[in-house]
């Protein structure tokens, strides 16, 4: 499932998601930021930052998986908070 939207993410949220991954390449992070925050297509973002599309796609998949886990944690916490009332 896709949790991250092209052009729909904030830089702050992306920075937090990066901190939960092993994605350390500045070029890959910049390409993902261009795609997810600025809205560039995946091929353009990867090319502009000198990243192979396969590496970009793998990193995007990883970032989406982490975002999915974060969403599940939020749902879990929300359900717990609602039941406490």
C-alpha cells in the first residue's frame, strides 16, 4: 500500500521517516524529497540527483513500508486512547 504521495509530503515528515531507515545517501534522500515534496516524477527526480531508478524505487519502497508502520502505530495508539475515555 502507498502511504506517501507524490508532491504531498512535508520535508519535516520525510526527515523523520529517513531517521527510521538506513537510507543515508544524500543523493537518494534528495531524489525522494524532490519526488515526494516537490512533486517531480520518479524518473526526473532520480536523474536530476544522479540516482539509478532501481535504487530510487527500492528506497521509496522502504520509506513507504516505514510510513505504513508509523500509521499502524498511530492507529493502535488512537484506539487505546478512545477506549480509555
